[in-house]
């Protein structure tokens, strides 16, 4: 019995400490983990930027299991966190279930659309950014063969591959595209060794520029490409710095901006559907001191032109997920 | 003749293992500058301090009961089934097919149908390695673990290319119809006046899991088949001499094992997610090995060990939510418990056996003094 009272006492204490943290924003990372050097890390850096600017704090959790999705959402909502930001399309279903129960809480989901009055959905036009880096890959390639290494074989990654292939063929209709997926299970997001092996395999097929859209697996792709003396293209975050002069560019997906903006807007933000494309700076390609010597002025001019055309709508890049087909690449 | 009394075997060994794991975990938490006492408190209150916590603990425990039983029955036939993960995945596919394509009028019928399908799919997935073992001598450890990968790939293919609703990005099936919604513990306990948390996912499949524990106990210790399985497990040659067919026992034990793993899907797929997602099993098949080891392959032991692991999972989730202990270290803590209770069993057992042997020798009457 005394044991029980102790438990209850402890429960009360925890409840109190949880209550003290009221109205903090919360950030939920997907199963890939916070430091994946890519998608989740970008979200973290956005939140970090917000915290540094405002001097406030935010709650965060890295999920361990599927069942925790709904659990984390409910726990944060009940503890008064607001807004609650989550990264990854996999939250779509759980959020659809939970959002209605907490009408006072604002939710922001990145990478998926959830139709509820208290949800802001942020999606990215990854195919547009991939198209741009595809142009650069084709122009940088001397062997007329470029590679693509995806993480897990899901529609989203096919969307990357399809945009990339269209860009490659737009710049060089004779180019060959070698595309591989790392795996069919979530472990494919975090398998740098296999990424490295696939890179070697693609090099043996003649590829001399390889685009990695594979989360943590991409670290192995970039490393091996640098070791073998070919170019690589990073994804999501700016990964140019990882191997200066060896990473042609990175396809930027400004997840950090989306998270930063959501936390800045705070409770009572504007909800609804938020498409982040080239037109509003949501996706793009990275230029910095690490790759300025390998990107020629000619290359930059062509890419910027395409970028402008996509922004004003004269150039349409096919989105794989709109109809599950790709005109430029077969899977 | 056993060296240790029964109570020491079932209570003392796991308890000492747990304490050792707890001490090491505390050192790990201290090492990263957090307070281990507060962490333990948080785990206990988070997992057992409310009906909400219990709901999650029991939800995880239900998964582990099924997979623990799956490994146990195979252990009794000295077969090491590492394929619980893959069998549970296929069970999930069976549940999804049953729930999506058959218009069930009521959840109770849906539960029976889905359980049958889950067991069937899981059993079929286990039957192939079993056949290869029985007829071709391909080692069951190798084949079952390979089949986990095949199951993941098959499921991925089916979810991405066939069962994913149009326009959805998530590799998952559509939501199951409302008629297949299983009652949660909240629904079950409300009529008897217990207000169980609504948000928690524990559901009626917990009762199915308990029933499976009882069924397995009866099967192993009260039936002729169970006797044959145990005899085969103890000594294959003796069993053969007694007229027990190794092929038959291997097949039957593995089919039951696979069916139990598959039945886990009624909890996580039908009860919790209400749709089939990729990686729905989340390693429960492997945890089942630790659960079976800790539970000494006895259904009641499995029941207790499953609740312990459910506690670790839910407590770990609470740690992740309310402290800055990183996810990786929570996995370290869970792994330490598995290591000590599962793999390092003999480290505790052997010294204990020596102690008990010492006590017994000291008590035993001197053989040189015959009575009168």
C-alpha cells in the first residue's frame, strides 16, 4: 500500500513538472532519428534556430515505435504543448485520428496533407528540386551516365527519382540513368554500408555523378563517391560541406524553414495547405564556398533558367505521385 | 535431480538478473548526467501509475505474449524459431485481407475470422522453413531468419503496389471498416465500473493472448502431442525409437509456433493501428525470443516476462517524452535487460547453483555414519 502511495505521489510530481512546461511547442521526429544529417536534422535545426532567437525552449521526442505516434501526439497535446510539429508523412493517419480531439491545439505536419481545421500541412515539391539537380548532374557528367540511389522504395522516393530523371534527360537526352533503391524496409534509411556498395556498383556501370535521396544511407554514398573521385549530390539539408569539392550540390528541402515558421507563428497560426516549391523557396539547390569551383557559370545559368520557368509555371515537372507513373524512368 | 529448488530457479535467477541490469542501467543514466532514481520513478509511474500507462504496457505485453509463446513452443521441440517477426508480418497481411475484403456484421465475428486468417498466414510462413528442416535438413535458424527478410520484402511489395489506396503516400492499407473495430479495455471494463483510459490501445486481444497461454500449457503438459513434442526436444533418437516421427513433430511444432506469431497481428494491426502499415511488428518477433528465454518457455513465465517487457517499452517511451535521455540510450537500457535475462542467464545461474549445492552438502547427513 505504501508502495502504491509512493507511485501516486511520484505521478503527481511528474504531472506537476509536466504542467510547468505549459505551452511550449513540441517537435516529434520520425523513426529515422534526430541526427540523420538530412530530413529530421533539418527540422531540428529549424527548431533550434527558433529557440536561439526567442530564448525559449521546446519539447522533442524521437519515436521508437509505430504505436508511439498517436501516443506522443496525445501526450504532448494533453500536457499543453502548442503548436505540435511533426516530421514525416507517416504521421498522417495518426494525426487524422488525434487532431479532432484537441481542437485548441495547433498541429503542423511536414510532408503530408491532413485535412482538419487545426492542422497546417506543409508539403514539398521534391520533384522540382530534383529536376534542377538532375540538370546539373547531366551537365557535370562526362560519361553521359548518372546515378540515383534512393532510400526505401516508396512513392515519395520515386518522386525524387522521377524528377531527377526528367532533369537529366532535359539537359542531355542521350544520358543513361542508373537508379537503385537501398531496400524495402525502413532500415534502408540508415544503411551507409549498402549505400557505399551501391555507389561502387553504379560507378562500375559508368556513373560519374550520383544523387543520393536516402537519409542516413546517403552518408555512405557521398563518402564512397568522394573516395572514388566522382561527384555526388546531397539531399534535404545542405550536405556540400561533407566532402568539399566532391559534392556537386545538394537538393535543398527547407524543412528547417517550415519548422521555424510554425514555431514562430505559434498558437493561433494560419492553418491549411502549404505547398513549398521552387516558387516560394521551399526547395532548391545549394551553392556555397564548397562547390563554387565545380559548378560552372554555364551550368548555373541553365539551372537558374529552369528554376525560373518552374516558378512561373511555364515548365511543369511531372510528379510521380500524381499518377504513379514516370515518363523518364521505369522502376 | 535439480540442483536448485524450483522457487530459486523461477524467481531468484530472473530477479538477480534484473537487479544487475538495473544497476548497469543506472550507471549508464548517471554517465550521461541524468538522475537514475528520477528516471526509474518516471518509468514506473508512466507505465504502471495510471490506467493509461497500463493500457500501453498491456498492449505491448500482448504482442510479446504471442511472440514469446511462438518461440516457446518451438523451443520445446528444440527448434529455434527466429522467424516470429516475419510470421507476425504475414499474420498482419492475413488480418488486413480479412478485415478489408470481408464485410463482417459484428466485431466478434471479425475477430474470429481475422484470428483464423492471421494464424493461417503465420503458420504457412513457418511451414516452409519447417518443411526444409524436416525433409532437407536446412537449419531452421538460418531459414527462419532469411524468411523475415523475404516477409518484409513481400509485405513492402504488396503494400506499395497492391493494397495502398490511390493517392496515398504512406505504404499502408486503407483503414479497416468500423465493424471490425475491436473493443478496447475501456469498453470492456466500463460495464463493471472501472474507468479505464480511453486513449490506450490495449484491447480484447489481451484476453486472446491469455487464452493462448492457457491453451499452450494444456497442449504441452496435458496432451499426447505435447508429450511427443517434449520428448522429441529432449532427445531426437529416443523419440524416434519410441515411434515419434521427427518430420511430423517438426512440422506441427513450427506450424503452431507460426500461428501464434501470426496471431499477434490481431493486437497490433486490428486492435491498435486498424490498418496494416509497413513494419507493423517493430521487432516484437525478436523480443519474443528474450521473453521465451526469460519465461523458461513456460506459458506462465512468458506471461510475466511479456508484462515486464511491456513495462520496459512503455516506461522507455515515457522517458523519451519527458526527459532528454536520447532514444539510443533507452534502447541500451532495454537491451541490458534482455542481455542479462536472456543471454547471460548462466552468469547468475552457475554461482547460484554452487551456493545451493554448498548449502545442501552442508545439510546432508554424513554418508559414513549409517543409522544405527
